C-alpha cells in the first residue's frame, strides 16, 4: 500500500510540474472529451401557433449563422448544432422546453423566446443551469444571463413620447396596451416620462393577448379624444384586430406603435393590406433597417447579409422578414460567438461578464450599428438606434428597407 501511495503522489507531482500536458496523464481533459462533440445551440421559439411566421425567420438566420461558423472551422475547435424547442407561446410549455434544453439536450446557449412573459418564466431554469439566453423581448428575465436582441421598454416609451411631442406636436396622448409584461412596463414608463415632455396622458386601456375584439377599449379611448394614440402589442395578429376595430367604429387617430415598424410584414400578411395607406400610422423602427433618401445602396454590411441570406434561402428569401431574421437571431449568435472566442470558454457567467464589459465597443454583425450592451443595459439596441417610419409597407425593392424622413441630417 505504501509503495502504491508514493507512486501516485509522484505521478501527481510530475503531472503538476508538466502543466496541462502532464494533467492529461491522469485523466482525459474536459476539452479532449468534448473535442468530437458539437456545441449545442438551443432555439426556443413559437415554431407552431401565432408566432410560427416569425420563428421561421429566426430559424433561417440561425441556420445560416451556424453554417458560416462551421464553415470557418467551428467555435473553439468544435462544430455547432441547432436544437429546436417549440413553446407555442405557452408559459408552461416554455418552462418544460427550457428544462429539456438544459437538462436533457445540455445546450450551451439559447436564442429566444420572443415574448417577455416567457423570458421571465424560463429565467429560473436558465439561471440554475448557468445557460446564457438571448431573447427578443423588451422585458428581461430576472437573471444576469439574459440579453435582448431589441430595445428596452423604457427606451421605446421615451422615444414614442418624444416623437409624439416633437414631430406630431401632440399635447395629449392615450395608451392602448395588451396585458403582457411589455405593455404594462411601457405604460408605467410612459406615466413617469410624459410630464417632462409636456404631454398629458388622458386614457390608458388594456386588452388580453389574442383578444378577438378590442372595440370596448377603442370606444373608451375615442371618448378621451387624444391627439395621438400610443400602441404596444405582443402579437401582430392582435394589431390586425385593432386596425379592423378602428375601421368598424370609424375612428382614425394618429397612432405611434411599437408593432407597425417592427412587424409590418406580418401585419400586412395577416389581413391588413391597407394598414398604412392613411399615413397616420407611425411605426417604431431600428434605424439600421431604414434609409434616408440620400443614402445609396452599395457595399454595406446589410447588403452583404442579404446576399448571403438569399444564397442560403433561395426559395424562402422573397417571403422572409429580413430585418427580423437579422436582429432576432443572426446578430445575437455572432455576439455570443465573439464572447466565446474572446474568453475561450462556453461558461455562461463568463460570457455574460465579457459582454457587459465589451458589448458597447462592438458593432452589430449585419448592420454595423453600435451594440448597446453594458453592465447596466443588457439590450443590444440602444436608444440612439431608434427611429420612426410612416409607411413601413413601402420597402425599397433592392433591400426591403423602409424610408424614414426624420433623423436624416
């Protein structure tokens, strides 16, 4: 027993002296064990149900991003592999799928979900597993591991109130929101911010997500007679219901909406082809997905992204929401990749800390726009990247960008 004990000690000492090479004599390293295994990338979206159209865009962009990374040699010497999970906009199902991704599939990162209530619901699962996740939400899950591909609710509220006061010269506004966490947060932010912008909120109405009739809320708002109606919604089909009910009651206010600009294609496709012809419906948009009349098409990063996406999805390219595919999945995947390459690890807390320290120094992979991530801000899109468009249905054929007529100095 004594000789055996001495031999093991001697081997251990030799291994420590030789560093990582010696350590391999004792047992295969974790990296060596994983060298032949793919890095699993989870996609947690509504692949069925109301969000299926959007999820198809996110999936196409994810496939392209993974192929580009794999074709370039992979990440940390390993190939990426996509693992899909369908939450169908059901919080209980989202939690169940989050557990499957972390406990059974053992994914290293997750992209999604695309609803704030779901991002909050899955937070405990991902936090316990130390899995970073990049949602498409304006309300983050209560964990330092959640980052968002879009802008915060506070940034949206501030931008919409500024636009109503400064561009539309409004003195009074009313709010129509759904009962999701996004709308509730936006309403609270608006109540705090409106007085300083010289605006009076004369009414706030709320409807359920997937409501088939919003007429009672619309009639109450009409009686308040606001100069501008500020709208926030979670699902494009709900916005179609809003537009239909507005026509039915004969009220056509000026509207500033979070949905019009970010999901115009889905609104048009879901039964509202004339949604923006009046010119009174303004949509919040990411500046990187708009253009000014003086801007020329050329060798921009976005042009290059579109060319690659068309080559990757030749059949579906014409039907896709290119903007959503880019900001929803492609750019978050590339930001996560940059963090993993810089830190040489897939450890969630380490990647999150690196993004907090370095995110604001980065540029988005597909547009070249600044990324807004800091320790205090886990949103990829900062307030300076928000603008508004009047006709989101009129897109430039070459790149499907929408013209803006503000912020064009």
